């Protein structure tokens, strides 16, 4: 099934990366469409998708801190920092 993403207003676009030391997880949330697509390719299906109607308005991934390969791929290929 093809995913349909809804673009957020430019002033409401956000990406949050949290390190949850207690759970040993890197948690990534974004509502930026291009980044959601890239993270879906690099990290796989998100743990949670926020849906409004038939459109995805945000996605959240959780990556174990010990999974250094996925974290490296995310930083290098997904361009989360827009470098």
C-alpha cells in the first residue's frame, strides 16, 4: 500500500531526536515528509505513525543505542541535520 504523507506548515515542521538512556533507545520523531520517506528506507517501518484522515502527519522510530550501524546509516543517508 502506498503511503500518503501530509505536509505540515513550514512553521510547524519539526524533527526531534531524543536519547533515552534508561531505555537505551534513540527516539526520532518527524513530521517532515521528505525525512519520513528517507527514514522509512534507512530504518524501516516506524514504531508509530500519526494519521489524520488517510494521510500520515508524523512518524516516530525507536532505534536501540547498541545498533550502531542503523544509527550511522540514519545520520549519513537520511540527512536529518540537512547538511
